[in-house]
C-alpha cells in the first residue's frame, strides 16, 4: 500500500517497451484489415483499466492515513502526466482521475489538501525570511518588492491548480476552486492580523512588506482571471 509507484511505473514501462512492436508489427495488420483501432492506445487503455481496479481495491485501506493517501495522490498525478504527455493517452479514455473523483475519495483529497496547505502557510509566515524579498539584491527583477511569504503563497495556489486541472468534471474543479478561495481569505486574515501589530509604524519595513504582498497577490489574481 505504501508503494503505488511500483505498479504505476511498471505500467508506464510496459507501455514504452511495447510501443515499437505495436506500431511496427500489429498496427499494419489492423490497417490492412481496415480497422480504425490504434494498437498502442488500446494496449495502454487495457493496462490503465488494471490500474483502476487496483486503485479501487487499495483506496479504502489508506483513506484515513494522511501520509499514505497523499503519497498515492502524488504518484497518481505524476503517472497521469506522463501517460498523456509522453504516451499520447486520450482524455476520452478511462483515467485514474475518475477514481479520485469518486465522492469518498474526493472529499478526503480536499480535506488533506487543505490540511497541508494550512501547514505550509503556518511555516511560511513564521519563517525569518517571510517579509524579505528573494530578489532584494537584483533591482531589475524586484520592481514589486514582493515578500517571500506572498510569493510562496501564490506558488502554493498554482501547485493546487496544477494538481486538480485534469479532473474530469467542472463541478469537482469548482470544489477545488472553493478551497483556493478559502485559502486566499485565510491568508488575507493573517495579513490583517500582522498589519494590526505593525500599525504604530506604518512606514516600517514589515508594514510596507504587507502592502507589497497585497498588491502582488491582487495583480497575480487579475492575471489569472482569464484562466477558465
């Protein structure tokens, strides 16, 4: 249960190792018979169906172990990325995302995603470098003087988007978007709390860093507004 990468990697190896044989030997037979079947894709689809069976059998046993469940989701997302980008798998075929979209599994995924995101926010705001820009010594890169915590937070949101963008239904994606909106509001509250502590020194280093953070986050969210 703690090594889903073993069978996921094995399937990717089988797909890669058989590609030339299927293209050179099997596909011409199908073409000659007038069939529209793509040998390589059908081979991939059959192996993915085995993975879906395996996932459906395994998930109930690791649903309430955060570490194992998160590891499984991470490995499945890596597998899906390679399946589509390297092996040309079709989005209309069955995929692991259908399993992750099933109600009990999906709700668990949302819960652990939120838990780890909040932990990440705790650590980045308590960091000594939270209000310092990573690029403070490079003036042409650092026009907005973005503090490290704001940049890390937006990267966190981007990573979450990257993780859920291939979900098969819009309703599931919207639930993840709802989580991101919660996180933005949580971050806003945290910034407000720090700002109140610094209100006596409104020209101070940290107060200005908070304003820069807000300006940067607003600008990035405006850029993302065109991303459906």
